[in-house]
């Protein structure tokens, strides 16, 4: 694949993208403030995400995350460049598949819709869903090795190719080393957040990521449109996820490695 043609000076993004290639997708409306584009340049397809002003901080974080995190399931960041009007853009390869929960993606349906990507994923054979969850766990072993913890991870960070069965992780821009929460609520989906992510001054560390991964397991392994009562796994798997999602951090697995060992055990 050819390299993305990074401009030497700040550009007005949309006219510039149209001048170097064909823009075939636009994704607007996310509360992150970012706008994303699919663009084809000389036969290669790219995903370009841009932010302006204060929203640029998220993309600055993306550069740091991808500098230390390497896993085949994590779609890499391959370039970044300045955009006019105090903007920044990052570039990823365009990969095929559907985000499991992104109402702003072209053609997407709300996650509660019976025909949404999430519910079609949940309806897949159990072994295929378990394989996808194993990819999530394996990628977060790499997250642990990079010294990072999960922030704002939810089913909108999961892309599944229904034709090939490939699962990838995207939009991990806010991952960070462990930290003390300096706000009343961490950004993210409440369905995946640990109790400490709702408390100013709480420590967010590996045990918080364990909680998020436990919630991910419950979310992916339920029947379409169902809740934890419709969990498709066995009793041992349920017990592992229940320990991972204990309200008190000390009652959970101490880190991602211990969770993965218990899950695969």
C-alpha cells in the first residue's frame, strides 16, 4: 500500500482531501467533536479523523497511544498532520467491517434495533462471538504491556467483518497510564464504566480496565436485545465476568493478565 500523502503545511482539510483523492464517506456528529472521512488516494483507502481547538487533545492522545501500543487487531495510526484553523488530523488504514455501535456511521442503526450491527453480532454462533471477545482480551494484554488503561472503551470501539469473521479495535485515542480522576464523571458509555469512573478523586488503574472488559463480555455474549439474564456463556464464564465487574476494585481480578488467565482457564 502506498503511503498517505501528508501535506507539508496546514491545509483546509475538506478541499485538500478532495484535491488528492475521492472522499467516499463522511462521519459527523460525535460528541468528541471529531469529524471523520473515508478517502481513496491512488487506489488505497484511508480513514482520516480531524479535530479543532480544544478537541485536538483527543488526537494528541491518539499519537501517544499508537506510539506505544502495537497489536494486529488494533488498527494502527500511520500519519498525522496539521489542519488550518487550529486543527489536527490523524490517518489510519481503511479497514472493512461494521462498528458494533456507532449511530453516526453511514447506514448504521441504533444499537437497540433488531437489525443493528450489535444485535446481528450477538446472533452469530456462540463460538464466533467467543473468538471475537478473545481478540478484545488479547489486545488488552498489549494495552497492559504498554502501561496503559482503558478509557472510553465500549462496543463503538469494536469493528467486525461479518464476511470474514475478523474483529478489530478502533478509537482507543483516550487510553492513558493510570491516573486520578479529576472530574465528576469520566467520559464514556455508562454501560461499560466502573463505579470509580463516576467519582472525582478515584484511582483509575488496571482493575478499572478489568471491569470494562468484564462488562464487554456481558454485552457481547447476551442474546440480541437481551440483558445479562440472557447470557449465552456457561456458568464458569459467567462467574469470571461477575468477579471482573465487582463494584469494589479490590474484589476484582488485579489486572488484565489475571482476568485472561481465569477466562481461558
